[in-house]
C-alpha cells in the first residue's frame, strides 16, 4: 500500500512523524523511531530564553507557568546548562543527520523576535531539513489586543523565515479569534507549514500547601477532534502544508487526520504511552483499512473529508452543534 505524502516539499514514506518530545533526545532513540517506520522526526525543542540567555526573563517565564505549553514543561533545561545545551543541540542535529536516512526537523520554542533568530541559521548550517517554530504564549494582559498578539506572531515568523532558506513550519495554539484569517496571514508571511495544535499546559493547584504546580496529562483519541475540525476547515484554503498534532493514537486516528487534509500526522503521547513499536502498529492499521476499502494509495483519501469536499460542509460549523446539543451522545430520548 502506498502511504506516501508530501510535507514542506519533502516526499515522506508515510505521514507518521514523531513530534518534539523526550523521545528525540538521544540518537539511539531516534534510530529506533526510524526503524519503527518514522518517515521524519522533529527533535526536542530548544527555547528562545535558552538561546538568548536572558536569565531574568527565564525565571519570569518559568514561574509564570500559565504561559507555558506542555512541551516546555516536559523538558525545560536546567539553567546552568543553557549555553552548553545550545551547542549540544546543534551537535545533536549533525549526528542525527549523519546516522539517519529520514528528514530531521529542528524545533525552536519561542514567541518574540530577537537575536535568537541567528540560531535558526546555525540550525540550518548544522544540517536540519526544516525548522519548526513552536509558538507559545497566553495573553493575560487586558491591554493586549488580539490583533497585537497576532502581529507578534507574524513578526516572529517573518524573522525566522528571513533567517533561513530551509522550510519553516509554525506550530500554533487554537486560541485565535479567526484562525483561518491568521493562518492565511502566516502563509502570506512565507511559512511553509502549519501544525495544529500545540497542547496547552494547564497548571493545577495543590490545596495542601497552596501552591500552583505543573500538571501534564498525555492526550487521548478524544483530543483529536479539535485539530481534526480545523485541519478540515483549512485544507485547500491556505497554501501551506498542514500537520495535525494531538490525539493520534491509532491507525484510524491517523486516517481521519489525512481525510481531513493533513499532509503530516504527528505523534507523541501514543509513543510515550505504548512505546516506540506502536508506530509500526499504527502504520499497519492504516494499510489494512485502506486495503479493505479498496484504496490504492493514501493520496486518494487525503482531504476527502475536508470542509471543501465533504458532503456536508456545515457539519464543521453550527449545524451538527445544534444536533449534538439537542441529543448528546449516549443520552436517551425523554420518556
């Protein structure tokens, strides 16, 4: 079965790509991902604060946990190692490229433009096939307008795009008033791909000692619905590659993502929960379903259930919302 796809101008054997996570911190682990069938890999994130070495801001951002995403909390570096980690990350890219046959994408976790964009050039020089801008920010200032927030994102994306010639993707949160408009603006700014979505870190409160504590839960297949909906809406409307992230745990989840219009399907929680071999199982599940449905290739399925192509475009808007609220799943009719 032909499961090939094209993402950011690169032909991939399948759309299954392990996203930025601790699984890409060692070369041995990355090689295991390739052996299990990964068509590309996104390395763990290096942070804007880490690159700029602005200690005061680093402490501020770390303690203001509500402004961080799950990925940031998962593998935030020890402060004393920041400079060494910057060079280690570049060396990690070089070694990964030397040992792998699949594309290697770097990941920068940042929000504002700055001197760290020069680091994007160093990432390119180290051999990365592309760079993912993992943009994170939670607006808590009542004086910050939505348009100003979007302008910051766009300025950052343009700065990274201008700094490198390799493809640039932007990994977004879902918290934009008009996501299609903003997505089109990013496309106009020259980014090559959008990934939907970054899983948001939600802090918890410990009532015993009255402290705010980091809390991260891995996704489930239920998490797929939000990125699935917006991938289906954006497919064919913005001239960039689309990646879907969060909630892909089975072959059926991955096929849903592709049918909505995803060019790449990113996995993290499924591999952390079940181990790297789960990647091969997901691929096999995809192939079996396609064969049972008499598809000759995955490309025949791509985008077939997007808003532009499905039989009921309104299903992605209000129509089914009314039906769902009127008769929630599993709730019997009144007697």
